[in-house]
C-alpha cells in the first residue's frame, strides 16, 4: 500500500482523510449519509452493497400493524424496521397521530431519526445504543410488567433483547420482518483496489455487513483495516479474523466518520515512525 503520508500533498494537509481510500459497504441509495462527510474530509470513497434488504413476514406484520392499539410498546432496532412497520401501519390507515397511545423505544439515533421522519417521536432512546442499554433503560423506569410489546426485527436478530424484555415482565411479539441477504453487487472495483493495496479502511455498519464483506472479498477480505459502527459489529468482525482499527463512539454515522479519521491518523503515525510499514 502506498504510504498515506506520500499521498498527501502540501495543499491537502488540512484534510484529515486526503489520500485515503475508504470502502463503504452500503448500497449507493443508502450510503450518502456516510459517503458525503467522508468525501468532505478528503477521502476517496468506494461503495458497494454488501447486503440487500428482503422483506419477510409481511402478512404477520400487517396484521400486527393494524392492531397497533393493543401494544403498549413498539421497539425498533433499525431504520429498516421503522420503514417497513410504518409502511404497514399507514397501509392500514393508521397515521402518525394514531401512535399516541403506543409508546416507542429505539436503539440508536439513526433509528430515532427515521421514526421522526415519519412524524412519530420516540418515547425512549437509551444512552448506549445496544440491546443491553435499552433493557437497562426499561428497568430504570420500572420494567415492563404485563405490557404487550411489538418487536419487529431482522432475521437472526440477537435474542438478548426479546429475552430481556420478557424477563422484565413483557409479553413480546417478535416478528422477523426483513433479512439482510449477502450480495456480490459492484464488487469488482473494490476487489481490484484490495488486490493492489489501495484500500486504507472499510466501514462496517452491521454484523450482516461483516458476513457480506468476507463472502464477497475472500480471500482478500483481511487486507484492509475495519472501522466498526459498534461493539456487536466489532465482535463479528474480530470473529471473522478482521483487524478492527477503530470503533464508533457513539454508534452513529457521525461517530463512524470520527472513527475512520482516528484509524487513518493511526495508520499515518505508523508510517511516519516505521517507513517500511505496509
């Protein structure tokens, strides 16, 4: 890999990511929120879709959505689950104002923002954007005794959240409403960049993206540092044998961008102190 310090000219010195090539593993239609700030900091960004979203259990979701009023809480852990659930409620004639009697909990600011875009204000967003953080927040407000909870999630979602809510007294209807399916879309340019040693870091924003990256890029998948959105993704990346150079804190797009900057700065520091580092 060409040392980043060599790639940055005098006129580029003020751009933290100038000369760095960063891979964003999201489809172009969903990647702009991450691509734009990386490019603004000087990065060359390559995008490809590590996964694509496939809706599941559509009939069950519509049935639950049309009976929204019987749930005390709806719990969202991704913007995708917000989109699919709100589409289902709207198809039943349920408007944003009709959510007033059903409280909503979200893991993460991006999920909360997706909900607000639909005109619904979340009741509870934990400080820690993981299942354990939300369970602590529920426990702090007295638990979920005898409450009905709708939890629309991804296929293969970690069981800790559903199990934890049941342990707090809730009746939980867990619906696996979408699946992140691994793709090989637009991989050729990224594979070529990896092969030539031109990728400085890859951003991974979900455990499913780890799986997609490894499958699509093998045996080249471990040739670039990983920047992870949060602890669960970090665990998945390390289990796959990837080197996690930085983790977002907090687990937001802004946190992910800041983590990329930290990772690249660390690379440059290694190059500066070890000129033969590659």
